[in-house]
C-alpha cells in the first residue's frame, strides 16, 4: 500500500501565498509513481486549488481535503457548519475529524468526532480521524488508554466501516512544538491502534495510520520506515514546498 502524505494547512494561506506554494509543489511533484498526496486546505480556497489542478497535471492526483466536517447531515440550521455532502460536491476526498485543536478550542467530544466520521463516510468522504494524548497523559502513563478511548468512540459509531477511514496519531505535545515523537514511540502507539482496528474489522491492514506532530524533512524517513506508520499528517512543513516535497520523497510509493 502506498503511504499517504497529507498536508494540513490549518488557518493559513491567502490567494497569493497559495498560488506560489501550489505552483512550487506542481513543479516539484514527480509525475512518476509517488506516495499518495492530499492537501487539507481552507474551504474558501478549494476553487483556487481546482483551477490550479486544471493548469498543472502534476496536481491532478492530489486529493483535496477539508479540515473538519459537520456532525449533522446536510440541510439544516447549523450556522458556520459544512456538511459532508457539500464536501462531496467539491470532490473532497478527505476530511480531518477530531484534530486536537478542534477538541481543545471547540470542545469537540469523542462522540461528536465519531458522528463527524460517520457523516463523512456516509457521503463517500474519507475521514482522517485524529487521536493523541497530551503531555500530562503521557507522563501519567495513560497514552494507550487515551488513544484507545478516542478511537473506540469512532469504531463504536461506525462498525466495520472503520476500514474506510484513515487514522492519524498526533501526540498533542508534538504538534507545532518542534518536539517529535521518536520513531519507536510512534510505532508503539501505531501498533496498539492497529490491534484495536483488527478487533473491529477484518480489513484493518488496509487502514492507513498516519503519524502527525512536527514531522519534517529531517525526521520523516525514520518515522515513515516504521512498520505501522502508513504516512504522515503534516502541519507546518506542508506550508513550505521544499520541505513538503522532501517528505513526499521519503514516503513509500
Ligand atoms: P505540525 O502539525 O506538523 O505543525 O506539528 C501537525 C498537525 O497538527 O496536523
């Protein structure tokens, strides 16, 4: 299975910035076999992305992703929300759900995250389900317990359909801090998540488990070489074309 390298731009970008970044990515992306690539970019720029995809063949295979999706079905009084069906209308292949910044700043619960994954799956959008422990959790020896609880909620709401999801392990203490989990720490948690998926579906081997948290050009190869690391969810380094391209280059194709 190809690895998946997904960029999470978060609340970054502008028409001018995106034009330069996407053009540089298009020029650097191999058209030869490469890892699967996705870009989770702010919704107002989806149309710009599509225009540039039409212009640069190298961008055509890049999957578009949203950074969140509503837990409610389409059509309803939910100001500010984006329904999974709307994502589908824009050919969004992925939607990040349960990112730690949304859990922290928007009070998203495990149940809400599970419903978001459910809505995405029901519309043919692949949820990228984020799980991860805080520094306090890790220091208390609760890492496995926390990530298993977060994933269990999503499995409970989706049953064997979980085989259609992507999971991302993102230790909260490593996000945007420059402090990365070691390859061994990542592999340990990924193996626990894989075992949990195996108990839920016979197709757990096809669920990609991404690592996220200060992945960069220097540490990507080591992290991506771990047996249960199936790709990366990249924040800061996805905003720099050279760094993002070198992470893609380090991934299995
Ligand atoms: P980072 O972010 O690569 O900047 O640590 C990763 C993420 O939050 O998805």
